C-alpha cells in the first residue's frame, strides 16, 4: 500500500498476478477504465462549463478543467484514494458525480483499510449533503424572490439532502465491499484447494512408498522361504548323494535305500517349490523371489529385538508352513543323513499359532542345515521350550569332526543369508534372536518368539 492509494491486483490462474501494461493486468481492464474516464471527462467538462458560466467566468477554461478532473478516473486502479479526494474536492463545483461513484466503488473494493474507506466515504457524503442543502436553499430563495411560495421546512430540506448524500455514497461503497469480500473468499478457497492438492500429492507419494516397502518385504519373505527349502532339501540331497557314492559298491542294499530317500527328498523339494511358484503366479503384486535387502555371513553374531522389527508380514499361503509337531520328522531326516541330532522338549506342548510355529520350525531347519554345511560330523542338540507367553528354541553343536567323517568332505556352498533370514523371521513377530560361536569351538543359535495374548 502506498501513501496515496492501493492497487487492486487482478489475479490470474493459481492466484498469481498476471503481467500487464503499467498497472493493468488485462487489456480489457485498460479499455474499461479508458471508457469510464472518457465518459467522466465529458460529464465533468459539461458541468465545469456550467459552473463557470454560473459564477460569471468563461466557460471554456471551466470545461477544460472539468475534462482534466474527469480524466483522473483513469488512475482509479492505481491510486483510488487520490481519485476519491479529487472527487471530494470538486464537489462544491457540482461536478464529478460519476468520478465519485466509480472512485468510491474502487476504493471499497481495493485492499485499503476500511477505516480509510469509511473516512473518505464520510467526507464525500458530507460534501454531497452540504452542496445539496445549499442548492435547495438557493432554489427556495430564488422561488421566493420570483413571487413563489418558497415554503419548505428546514428539517425536510435537511432530510432530502441526507437522502441524496446516502444515495450517492452508500451504494457504490457497499457494492465495493461486497466485491472485496467475494474476492477474498475466492482467494481463500483457491488457496485451500491448492493445499488439498498438495496434501493429496503427499498422500499419493506416501502410498507409493508404502506399496514399495510392502513389495520389498514380500520379496524378502519369499526369498527366505526359497532359501530355507532349497538350502535344507538340497543339502540333504547332496549329503545322501555323497553317501550313496561311497557305499554303492560296498553295500548295494544300503545304496538302494539311500537312493530311495534321495528321491523322496527331491520330490518334497519340488512340491514346496511348486507351491511357492504358484503363489507368485497368482499374487496380485507380481513380486518375485529376490535377495533380502540385508546380507550377512553364516557365522558371527546377529542380535535382534522386537523394537527393531517392523510389522509382521501379511498372512498368505507362504505362512501356512510346517508346524512344531513336524520337528521330530525334521530331526529324523538329519539323522538319516548321518548327523547326530538330539531333540528335547520342555514344557507342555500347545498350539502357538501357525505362523509362529512355522517360524520356529524354519529356525531349527536352517540351523541344522548350517551344521551340515560348516560343521560336518558334529553333534547337535535341539531344545524346544514352551513357556508362559513365549516359545523358545536353542540349537547348539560342537566343533566339526573334520576329515574323520567321509561325508564331511562334501563341499556345500553357502549363500550368506541364513542367519539374516532367521533373524528377520523372529523379529517380525517381536521376538529376539542371538547366534554366535561357543567357547568349545561350536555354534549356538537361540530364538524366542512371544505368543499372542488370548
């Protein structure tokens, strides 16, 4: 806001002022102001000449001054206060009615403080009332001097003057205030719409991020399942194949039994792989097996707590895996492969939930697979404990027997994701996982999974 007036900005799309010529942002605005200024100049020129003739001076200079005064309306958008002040100043000369009306409207519609608008409107109204009152008095005196009655009460004259002042002042001011309020409302609605649009964009970005995280979690989950199935079944098949090669010529009957067991394990592995591939084909997300985002070695220490884990993965066909009742069969398979394994169960066995039981089963399965890979010939112990509010499992093994065991010489590759996958499974349920070497040269894997409250 300047000291003489305030520009009324013409807003373009998005609420930003458009570039224009001088203070007009649109060509039609300039054309409108020029037309109004032309009409006002003609009106003021006529009224100026009439006023000059009435007071006894030449009409030409008066008309010229009136034309200049009327042309001031061209500046109404830039300096509305100045336009109204000019209109108030020429009120005694009984000219500038259009200048006053349009100037008051522009002033009220602009961003000029309302107290200034009220003050200028009051000045204009008072000047109009005073001029009207004096004109009525002069008319009455002239009528009396000509022999007329000239009897109009003073209160009535004053009342008519006030009505005339209000009629020439209030309508343009009220219309301008209405346009100003409507403009502000439209701007606020536009800003609110822009804000909602930005919020929707942020929500869409967050939804995409959540969907991407869900896809990554699903890929990691499928990768864990694939790793467990392939690592366990195939490692057993490799061990039995090595044993079959060793006894094929010495003990054909034992070789035949090993070959039959080898075929059974291969068929089980194919069945589980087909199940997982079927899930991938029917999955709406289209996710496929991929390596987990974190990698780790098969040895070392990995710890995890429920605070570090995210929400458990959504239940699906992959979660409907093995249960704890199948641990005995798992141990027997390892024994059949020539591995010394002992299973001990503490506490009263009870249902723990299919997903939790599958998680504990996979931990034991992967731990025994790691024993076959990295500690061939070592003895292993599996302890399963049912406690109040949780189920825990501990798998320990001694040092490798080395070259003393024939099947221990079979090289079993490791992918480096076994411990990481176990940790992710356990922490997804809010449990704790610890793995690391023991003082006697063996290895220890411990997992605790809390049970859901009933």
